[in-house]
């Protein structure tokens, strides 16, 4: 059995799910909310002990004669290791014959414990499907900044050689204005003339900004190394940059406000929310395309048919509407509803065989189907 050993802070990523989906049961999945020291906060260790107790009840109910210690012993030991641990992330723990590991999650999760033939991945698929690494280019006529979003956090990165934040000043419209000889009206009696910028100067400033963004786009390509690039700035700046960029991994949409007055933590939160929304919108696009497919035999919206095809490795794309996870109530055995368990099984088997997975937003348009699939054949 793979042991997590000392407390780690590695985050769970999508590319690690396939090995988890190959696990043999019984499989125990436990999610723990983030724990911050303070009044009323429940430690990781306390929540894990409650979850282990409920998992044990489920295992004994399913098979009163089985030896549960190989599965539950490592969980009890982990609860002891968690005794004084605190952290700003939720955690997920996986235990099955041959697998025992724990990860941080990129988004909040409730306390929950599920025992079943597969790891219960359904509630966390949405947060894992969102992009976990990309760059943010902050466009502003006063400054230029590049941020690296990774692992739910942001850090500023050095601009490439020959490209400084101050360079943008050479390309923005001049600070001075030209005075026309036109006299002021009575309402402007305190002034001797109307002050304005000529259309020629505005056009030159516009051209300089286009030129500057072309330079930025060329010089950033090596730094970005093929990673997605999210733009931030005023809409006209974003539009100009898109018109001049040749970078093939520009993200659709943008962060529509100046980030300069935000902390890196606040920027990371906004970036994470943006990534979650974009992943949901992509799922909705996939669903619409599936509904418009002319070959009806290559698609299905029937959960039982999809589950059968997933077990045969025939699912090419799976689109899911994930129900809200029910937290442990402290009294009952944690067990998902039959429909949720079937959705999870379809997801696990599809991931096991390499299918693409898309998760709809919680606020997806009315009429969105709870499950849809496109088959290889």
C-alpha cells in the first residue's frame, strides 16, 4: 500500500485521476474542509476521526466479517499526524487496497466520507477541470506586469530582457495637450481658451499602443512557453492586444478590471473564479454541440446506457452536471444517492479509459442535461 508518510501539501491535479480510477474496491474517499486556528474551527484531526468512524460503520454493514484494519489503520494514524496541523486548503484522502494518499484541493469542500466500489470523485471534478496554471498579462498605459497563476496562487514574474514596465510610457499618448485658439464660452469664463487633444495626436497615440503591444507579444512568447495567457485591462486595451497578438494560447475572455491595486492573493482568487467559469462555459459548448449532432447513435443522454458504454471504454466525451455534495451530518452513514453514485461510476470508468470530461456550471441554463456522452462507436 502506498503511504503518504509525513503530512504533505501537494495539490491534486487532473492528470493524477486516471490511476485513482483504476483502484479496486472497497474505496474510501474523505474530504476535509480547510482548518484555520480560531474559535469554533474544527481541526483536521477531529473531522477525520468522525469520517473514519462513519467509514467503519459502512464497511462493517456491508461485510460484518471483513478485517477493516488494513484500510482504517492508516487513516487513524493520519488523524494523529493532523493533530496540530492547520491550513488554508481543503483536503481529500483516498484509501483502498493498494492506495493510501492525501492531497490538497484547489477549492473549498465540505466534510464528507464515502465508501464504495470506486473513489468518489464526482464532487471535486469541477474544481479539478478548471485550468490550474496560466499567465496573466496586466495591460495598462501606465505600467505592464506579468503574473504566473499556479496552484491557486499568483506571483509576479520578471519581464523579458529589453521589455520593462516603463517602456509603455514611450508608446502611450503624450501627457501634454494642445491649445486651440478658440475662445471659451461664458460658462468657461475663468479660462482663456478651450483645452483639447487633436485627433491627430489621438491617432498617433493609438498607433503607438498597437506598436507597443506587438513588441510585447513577440517578446513574451519564450517566457510563456505555450502556457495559456489571460489578459487583464480596459476593454479597448484588451481588444488592441488581441488584434496584434500572434500567440496561439490566448484565453477567451479577460479579467475586466485593473489589478494593480489588488494583493496577489486577491488576484489569485479572481483568476481561480475565472478559470472555474471558463471550464463551465466550455462544458456548455460541448453539450450544445452534442445536442446538434446528426448521428444520434453516437450520443446518449441516458445514464444507464452511458454507464454501460463507459465500462466498455466507448465513451469519448462525458458531460456532467455535478450535484451539490451533502456533508456529513454527524449521525448517519455517509452514502451518496443512487443517481449520484451512478454518475460517479460513469465518470470513473470514463476517466479510466481516457475519455474527455466536462463539468457544467452549477448555474448552467435551465434544461441542461445531468449527463451526456459522445461515443467512439
